[in-house]
C-alpha cells in the first residue's frame, strides 16, 4: 500500500501549498494532479478537486485526463447536460469516459439491467488493465445498479484485468458492507488480508465487519493480527476490547484495554460508555463515576456519557442534564425520546429527572401524560400531584387514564385517601356527564381510536375508577398495590 501513501502525501502537499497557502509556484505534473483529484474524490473533498482543475486548466489545458475528471465533477453536481457536453469533447476511448457516458444516458434509470450489463460487458471485453480509478467507478456503478450478483459471477474475470486487483476487491467489499451484505464483505476483506497480510487497514476492516456480524471470535483474531502489525492501533484495541466484552472473557481485561483507548486522541464517545460498563462489572463504580465526570468536564454535552452517569448516580448527573437542556440543544420531543430510552431499561428515576428538568427550564406542553406516568413509576408522587394541578385548570379535566390514574394513585400513596376519593368521584361523574352528550364516534377523535375501541376503552376506564372508589370507601384500608390499575 506504499502507492496509497504516496498519493496521500501528494494530496497533503497540494492542499497545504496550493489550497491553503495559494502558492502558485508549487509544481505538480499532470499525473500528480490526476492522483490528487482521485484521492480527494475518496474523501469527497470538493475544494481540493476544484483547485486541482483550476491548477490544471492553467498548466495543462490540453489534458484529457483532467478534462474527463472535470466532466465527472459536473456529474456529481447533477448537471447531466453539461456533463455530456464536456465528456463528448474528450476521446471516448477511455474507460472513465465510457462509464460517464453510460451514467449520463441512464440518469433517468430507464435502462434495464440487461442493457446495463451489456455495456459493462463491452467495457470489460475491451479492457486489458483497469487503472485504480477506473475499476473503482466500474464497481461503484454496478453496485448502484444492484448488479452484485453479476459482479460476483464475473469476479475472477474482472480481477484478471487488474494489475492491482486489491483495488477492485476493496471497493467491492466496501460497497457490500455499505449495503449490509456483511457475508460478502467479510469474504472479500479476508481475501485482501491473504493477498497483503501486512496491510493494517485490511485487518481492521475485516475485524469491523466480523464484529458487526457477531463473529466475535473472528473479530478478536483479526484484531490480534492488526495489533501484531501495529501495537499502537487504537481501532484494533477497540475492536479487541469489544470482542472480549461480547465473549465475556473478563471485565478486568476489557477495562484494561479501554483504559488505554480513552487515553488516546482517537477515543470516541462510545469508548467512554464501554469503559464505564466494564468498570461497573468489575465493581469499580466509584472509578466509573470519576472517569465520566472527568470526561464531561471537556465534553459537557455528551448525551451518551450523561446517560451512563444517570444510571450510576443521578445526583451527580443532574447538573449535566440541566446544562444540556439550558443550552437549548433539545426540544420537548427530544426530551421525551431521551426519557423513553431510560424507560425501556426500567430506569424511571432517570427518565423522570430528564422530564422534570425540561419542564422546569422549558416547560412541557404536549407530552404531559407521559411525564406524569414516568414520575409515578419513579415514585415521585408529590411531583405528580403538583404537575396535575399546575397543568390542568379547574373544570378543564383531561379525559385520559394516563393522567388521572397517576394523579389519583399518587394521592393514595401519599396518604391522602379522602382527597383521592373525592377526586375519583368527580372524575367518574364528569365522564358520565360527558358520555351523555357525546357519542363514541365523537369521543374516538379525542382518543384517536375507532368508535368500537373507544367505547371499550371508556367502559374499562370507568370500571377501573369504580374499583378505585370502592377500595377507598372500604373500611379494610386496602393496600394501594391491590387496586392500582397501572400495576394489577
């Protein structure tokens, strides 16, 4: 892969001298410019690509290779007419010109797979040796047109026309991974590691695909090979740690690996959460909290780090929750989704903290029922009663079980049974009066259900209210758990 490194060096030199410094005296020959343009294309760096073409227009105005790439640039902007005009000015013998012509003619996707294959076959038949950019574009277009099976069946034939077949295999593997065809991607990356066993990138790509396929043993093995090539590879360490974690090979080992990862400038947010999880499994919760708070000092609004801290210590996490909400980074909808992420794991206390903090700072307007339920299951009964009275004016009763049940049962659990009884009777009376004036069809719009489903729901709602009233009137002082409609 030395050639790849040479291209990167050229690219970095051009970017430094021409793009950033505007040094018009810097010298690059035509071949250099083609290499720089193609390398910039790999990273979608349009600034460098345009600067290459401007430089080329001055120093190599008759270059067909650069003229072809100019046409490709216009195609990337979606201007098929200009693309065709520019492409037609250049000899149509080049593979890139033929592929660009095919793309332009099929820009409306009117061609059948059979017609596209026929044109690709014609290019293949007349080619003796694909250059890197040619085989990349050839493979990309076949994949875009969903011709993976054709590529697979003609793989050996295509490879035989590449003096460096690794470029074809890499592009095919990369696009297969992008299309979630992980089996094919794994096979191709594995073949690349056999062709070039000392190329770090091939092992890293193979390990990444393997871990995404849940082939943790394979990922661990590939990561070990990568570390044998470069012991300082953070990505290889990360994959090794993730594979060991999935294989349950000991949290202390995983924690040791991720401890090294997070010390690197290449550390990612997910590394922090994985490291914290490993520390927790080791019984080192205090250390996990310290690590997270240290990380949050420099990454104040890292949602992932805050989420892990919420699980470990909500009191320590609260200022960070307050900060991210105060900064205006999230809407009410975002706050609800954030809270739901904790609810699905049974972490109602964390969910309630997010909702209550948002309501205090910004004010909940649309998802009040969700907030009340979350607070109820977080055992924050005083907050439920307070929010109910604050959000609903007298006489503006909400006909929703998700609002009345948490409110009534919070009163019960606070020992305010007489008040709960009065409220429950008023609610039941209101429902009966409302039903006499409105049909199930009219009520269905409120509940967003069919009339039949609405009728069944309202009847069940009323029966639950009767059950609450009956329990509160009983002289037996029935336990709340025995008549709580949200848990029985």
